[in-house]
C-alpha cells in the first residue's frame, strides 16, 4: 500500500541503503543516491543494487584477512 510520500534512496559510508522521505533533511552520515519514487519503487531499487548487506568495513577486514592468509600460504 502506498502512502503518498515521495522517498529518496540513501546510502551511508558503510554502503548500507535505506529510504528517506524527500520532505525531510537527510540524517548525518547518509547520502542521496539520486533515486526518487514511491516507497515500493525505492525498495525495489535497493533490492537490485544492495546484493551484499555486509557492512563495508567488515568486507574490508575479511579481504585483508584473506590476503594475509594467502601471503603466508
């Protein structure tokens, strides 16, 4: 069910996505991804682009640990 509100897709530095009503200022640390629409349209877009919900810092730690393990192998 649509609520009649226009939303914007936002992303933070950890590459986590959310939606935010366009009539409100974005919270600190969140950035407008340029995609606007209904709630369902924005959520559908997020479902397409956010394929790995692991935070960026965790992905980087995993990659560093793998690289270190490969270097000692």
